[in-house]
């Protein structure tokens, strides 16, 4: 019985420490798979990034990655 209480106390302390961390600690990068100024896709991406920045209280940076009909922007960095 004592082990259970000790385990519960340890888990509570660990959860409190994890909740104290701020997320995200750096700007959020939003990848748009088309070139800047390419039309509706870029404009919508920038509008969404602006609204996300206000809603989350965190800077959202638009990263345009054109090429290969959008395939370059969908590959992992």
C-alpha cells in the first residue's frame, strides 16, 4: 500500500514539472508548398498564420518551399 502512495506522489510531482514548461519555446514554422506571392495558396497560408499567431500568442513564420508541384513542401525537413 505504501508503494502505491509513493508512486502516486512521484507521478504527481513529475506531471507538475511537465506542465510548467512553456510550449512551444520557439516560433512555429508553417510550410506552404508554393512560392511567395503565388496566389490564393500563399495568401491563405499567411492569413492562417496571422490568425494562429494571435490565437496562440506565439509567432508563426510562413516558410515557402516551392518546387516539384508541391512535393518539396510536403517532404520532411
